C-alpha cells in the first residue's frame, strides 16, 4: 500500500507552547544529555541487535532511554505508508519529529531504521541542535546481509514477492559523514556496543563517574572504555 502524501500548510494560528520545565532541566535531573542515536544500514546488518544490547547497558546505568524501531513504527504511526521513495521519506520525517520530542523530554533515543536516503537523514539532523544527532552507520555487505536473512525478506525480494526492497531493487545511500561506523562483518555485537559507549562517554553525552556505574559496565564486559 502506498499513501497519497499531501502535507497541509501549518495554520498561522498554531503557536508552539513552551514548557516551564525545559530540556536542560530534564537533562540535569536525568544525569545525562538527551540525544538521538540514529542507527542506519541495510536490513539484516544488525541495527536492532546492537541498539537493544546498548539500551540494556544504558538502562542498568539508570539512564532514560527509548528505542524507536522501524518495524514497530509501521504497526502504528506509519501504518498508512508503503515503501515507495515518497513513503520512505515521509516515514523518516515522522520519526524525526517524534525523536525531536524525545530530545526535549531528556531521553536518549535509539532509532533503528534502514533510512536509505542521505537527504532524509540530514533532514532529521537539522531538526535538533549540534551534537544531539549521532549517526551510527551499521555497515554490512549486501552479500552478508543476504546470508543472514533472519526474516526471510531477501529471499522474498529476490523472488519478486517484495517490491522496492532496499539493496535489491531500491537504493541505499551510504552515510557521508556518520559520527560512527560499526562494521558487523568484522565486529562482534559487544565490540560495536563498546565503540558506541566510548563515543557517548568521550562526547559527554553520558558520564561514568560513580563507582556503581563502573561496576555495572565491568559486569557487562564493557570495561575497556571506562574512565579511570
């Protein structure tokens, strides 16, 4: 199904309602900065696996997190969209606006979407402040993704059951300036999570200062990037 997308002009009578409790106060309460961790890559590259494992660690550190998963979003918010280029762009626009609200709520938001087009990923980046959007390219060759094919989608795409499937008959544009690249053809899930944790600590998005924080990371085997 493909939606007929027509975005109405915003009424001049619609005014943004400011909250007295702002993002900075929420971040201070949460003991971390809010950010969008935007996982992009081919189907089967490992986006959801890495995001879920990362969220486990962040949750154990008592940090506020939420995952926006591509499949889950299409069960509700984007259930009216198909997979044409226009529908994919509209899907990312919607997710970008939702993720922006999560930024304002003081949450670390992990989004796992193929998001194949560079223009749309940059559109989301521009919705938030500098350093609030962390693009994580989960790199994996098409050949390896097809070998994994956990959901059987590549097989269906090759047989013609699924049309406009990214990597087969619809393009994927590799990120031009991702903050992080994790190559799951050579890196384990643990190594990928370590890389992301290191970035979050080095860029002061999360702080690992308490002894309990260090103990949790050590117990999870993510000890090599703990600040000493």
